[in-house]
C-alpha cells in the first residue's frame, strides 16, 4: 500500500473500532435478546448492529472494497482489498458480562491479512497493527516474546470442548509439556500474545473472521499465525485449526506436538 492509502486504511480502522465500541457498550450487561443460529452459536442485536454500521462506514470510504463478516452475506469478496469483520468475537462472554470478548477488524490484500484491530471496549484496550505497521496497544508499541523453553510456555485456548477425537489427543500433548494452559480467553488471548504475555494460542473450529484481524496484529508485533500444518492463513485457508505464536521456534514445536499420532 502507498503511504497515503495506508494512512486512510489505518484511520478508517480506528473509526470502525470507535463505532463498534460505542454500540457494544450500549448493550453490555443489559437484558439483550439472544438468538441461536443454525450452527448453534449465539447472536445478539449488538452483533448485528455493529456489523451493519461497520459495513456502512467501509462502503462510504472505499466503495470498491469487499467485506466478509460473520453476520451478513459477503460483499465483493473477490476484490483486491477485503475487510473482514467479527463484530463481537466471544458473544457468549459478552452475554455473560465477561470482558474478554472483542471486535475484530481485518484488512486483506489479495487474500492476505495486512492490517488488523482487536478492540476490547470495556477495558478500553485496542491493538492495531499489520505487515507494514508495527502493532500498538493504545498508542504504545508492543512486541511478542520469544519463549526460552517449551516447559515455560503459557498457552491459551477458548475452550477444551473445541478439541475432540484426534484433536483432543494432540492438544493434550501440548498441555502436558507446557507450563500453563488457560481457557476462556476468546480473542483477548491474541492481544495478550501480541503484548508478550502469553506464548501460544491454539484453536480449532474457527472461521476466517476469527483470525484475519488477529493474524495482522500479531504479525505487526513480531509473531505469526498459521494453520496446524504450518501454512500461513488467508481468506482462503481451508482449515479451521489455527496456531498463533510469539516466535517461529515455539510455533514449530507446537506443530510437532499437534501433528503427532
């Protein structure tokens, strides 16, 4: 991206996060109605209101850009630039009033994540960064950490329920060899990894809107996000199994444990 276009994208990403935060906080810890979607995941009016507003702002600024979101149909998804939206990642946590949910915003060029935002509205923490934009947490530079030894590593995952069958056995190998595994962190774990507070985030059963934004944020902080084979993630990633790591050595060791029989 040229500098002027990059500046416009970064500014828009900030406006999108501001708009999402305002809407989310209006609904937070209220008696918001909850529906269950066909995939059994919950959705609220806050999810839909946020995504609708973000789509409006994007098309007003960049009418030729595409949009892929969780709650509405894809728009111009074959465009060179595509915004990827998860209005509330961690809706169950949002419904319960637990501030580990967040709004995820990503921008992909030719399918590859180049800019991302993780915004936790209640704690007023915002990570923004990307391939050519070092990640900031509330305007403060942050970096991932290089974990010295595998047995000192801290791992996060949303829930043990996402690991079943062979995946369960694979994740148990990671759990037995690392220092700590913490569950229930939702997308907040990606921000913690970008800040150098945890070493790995391992997930299964995720979708493209769950990881495009975080992948850019973590790349801008010096880390990496791949699938369980080690391939970089993009809009066309064919798997729902993701590893986020603070450094490549930790990612390679995780792949070895996850890929075992």
